[in-house]
C-alpha cells in the first residue's frame, strides 16, 4: 500500500489577476471563476462603490474621482487589496477584478506575494473600443446592491438578489464612458508590457459569446496550472522562456 509520501502534492492556490477595460466582461468571468474553482472574487470596483453608497470615510474621499471616470490613487488601492487579501477566505485562492490597474500597483502585488507558494495567472480580456462604448452605455446595475443586470433584461424587472430597481450607473454616461476608456488606455495598458514576458500571461478574446470567453479562460487556467506543476515555480512571477 502506498504511503503518505506517495500522495500527490497539494495544489498551490490559484491567484488570478483579471485585466481588461470597463465593459470587457471581467465581472462575469470573475464570478464564474470564483464559482467553478472555489475562489474568492475580490472586486475593487464593488468595494469602492459600496464605500460610496454607505458614505464611509473612504467613500467620501473617492466619490468625485469615480463619478468623473478617474482612477483612485495607487496607495489607496494597494491598502484596500492588501487588507482584503489578508482575510482567511482569500488563502484558498482568489481572482482580482480591477486590481492592479497601474504598474506601481502591480509591483506592490508582486511584493505582497514574494516567498509564497503558487504564482499569478494574468488574464487580459481584449475588446474593441467602440464595442466597449456600446456595452457600457447599455449597462444597468441594481441601485441598491450594485448587481449587474443581465444583457437584454426587460424594463421593470427588479433585482433577483435584493428586489432593487436596475438603473444606469452615473459613470456610464457617454462622456464619462469615453473618459474611463481613455484613462484605461493611458494608465492601465502599460500593465501589458509589465506582465507580457510571463508564461502565465494570457490574452482572451472578449468580443465573443460569454460561453466562448469562459472556455478560453478555463483553458488558460489549466495551462497555467500545468506550467506550475512542470516547473515547480513559486512566487509572483513565472518568466516565459525565449
């Protein structure tokens, strides 16, 4: 009979960074990853909007920046994520939706993970600019709990989670949408260069049906885990061989 030492080693927790502009479908894919892989979904957007809705100290500080379509400062975002990742439920693995958004934030995340088992899997969802504008202008969320309405949901249908009304987000008006996307391209896209040399960085075509996007995501996660097993890698970075 095989001894305990013959048992396969436990898999390191999945740590996923989900990148992409507003409207790319990150929230939907993050929810599916959390459900299918037992991960905690850490959405900085949800955290920030909840703070604004409840009028907390943080919410009062950031409200004007969010409504104008600007990014919240690096130090604030790093503190929020570090505090959330320290909770017990995040130790089994997580998907980060909305963080990092700048290269300094990415460096801070790498520093947080230095010496830990496992590695980051980075998924970049790519969607054409005008399609993003169209999606964002059509998007509605629950005015009470912030849940996204399903695409094409008829008017008058209330949120199935809390019964609230679906409304257009303040930051989804045409001018603000284009500002948000411009900010993303200027300040967030350099993350592609930061992560691009890693073997666990994957581009996902987000301009397809959600089910097809989900299949791409699952394939990328499987490849990333296989690379970790083959290479015995650890820490934040897995460099791609040339």
